[in-house]
C-alpha cells in the first residue's frame, strides 16, 4: 500500500522529469526534433513552376524551382565541421590541458555522473548550442554568436554546394539554353 501511495504522489514529478530532465535525453527534445522535421518537410515542398518554351515546338514545359534547392547538404556539412572541431578541441584539452592554444579552442568541464565533458569556454563553447532555453537567455552573447555561426556557415556551405554541384543560376541557364528552352515572353 505504501508503494502505491509513493507512486501516486510522484506522478507529476515523474512526468516533469521525463519531459524536461537536463542530464539525459527527454521527451521534449524528441518532440522538438519531430517538429523541426515536420517544418523542414513542409518547406521542402515549396516550389515555383516556370513555363518554358522550346525553340522546336510550341508546347510549354513546366520547370520547377524548389525553395530549398540545396536541400539538407549544407546542414550536414556544417554538422560535420562542428563535430570535427568538437572532437579536436576535446583531444587538445585532454592531452594539453592548460596551454594557451587549448584554451582558445575550448575549456571543458565534466558534467553529470557519466564523465561527459561539456564546453564551458573558448571557440567551441560559442559554436555549440546552449543546453537549455534558460542558458540561452542567461548568456545572450553565446546565443547570438551561435545563431550567426549556424546561419553564416550554412549559407557558405550552401553557396559552395551550388557551385560544386552545377546547380548555380549560370549553369542552369546554359543547360536550358543548350536544350533550346527559354522563358516565354523573354528573349534569349
């Protein structure tokens, strides 16, 4: 009977712990990830259809331009960059603790009972996300630098990906011109 009373009295704290615990994964992180996936899938569907004509026939051909035509490649490249910097900074910290270069890359502190290291200073601290919303509000400079880094590096990787993959405007225009396609109402 005592066990049932303890279980019933701690239901609210158990639900709160499952939703918002900071030392382990929680349900709010899972829900936030699902929300981001749904938003990205929604925006991936946005596109503009252009009606192209051909020099050889009078028929019109639809040409679709997606809003996110670089897809998720810039995010993957940015995540790989941060992961490598994270790993490199941890390696420097473990092997050369206390040196000037190590402190520039990042200062680390053990968090939790599993021996996990988390950045608390240096370059790596500013390019990793704040752990909680409270941390983001408590250190707005960290939050602003993190957002600027994410947006800037993704824009840079997106531009690079467009040029490398041949999806740039000049390459697409040359390809359409070679196929004899043109935008109806515009001259070649």
